[in-house]
């Protein structure tokens, strides 16, 4: 509820909610679901299906939370240790890149704000890195999505 109250003055505060109605014998299930979303402080509630929700959750966990975050930390760690940092210092710097100011900037202002923080040379490096990583990252994300959508991913863990 605190995030909902904060959201009245701070744009983007709170957690969005999704809801699905599989059966509605009384005709009020959607109203009740939206009421619960408001009660817990969701700034936005959107309709989904149970199938879409589990696919979205599994895809997000496998692709973004487990895959992308791990991959970024691993790549940064390798870069820092190649540059001469100790393992401990490289780990601290790598994790700070994910949890620190860059993450807050992306959350509040978007990726373009990170780009705009750089000088011209930094913007060139950013653009080159983005261009080099987009296609391979998209290919991996599509493969994960196809495994989730087909049911193959869940079969591998159940």
C-alpha cells in the first residue's frame, strides 16, 4: 500500500498486477480481481490468461533473471579481471553495474538516459557494444521463448 501512496507523487511507484479469470460463475470475478489489485497498491492492473502468465513468468525467469543478469555479471567480471582487478574487486564492480546507479537510471529514465550520460567517445562504445550484442542476445531470447511456448522447457524440469 505504501508504494501505491508513493505512486501518487512519484511516477512509476508500485508494482503492476496481472489477473486472469478462468471461470466466473457470479459475473463479478473481474471486479473482485481489480479491487484486490487496487487494495495492494498496484498502479495498473492488466488482464491475462493463466497460460500467458505462466509462459511469461518462466520466460522472464529463464531469459532475463537467470540468463541475462548472469551473463552480464559474468562478462563484466571477465573484463575486469583481464584488466587486472582481483576476483573480489571485479565481482563487486560487476554486481554494482547491475544493482547500482545504471539500474536505477534505466528503471526511472530508460536505456536512452544511460546512453545520453556518455561523452561522444562513450556513446560510440555504447552503440558498438549494443549493435554487436543485440542479434546474438535476441537469438538466445527467441530460442528460450520457443522452448517455453512449446512446453519443452517446463518438461525438462518437471
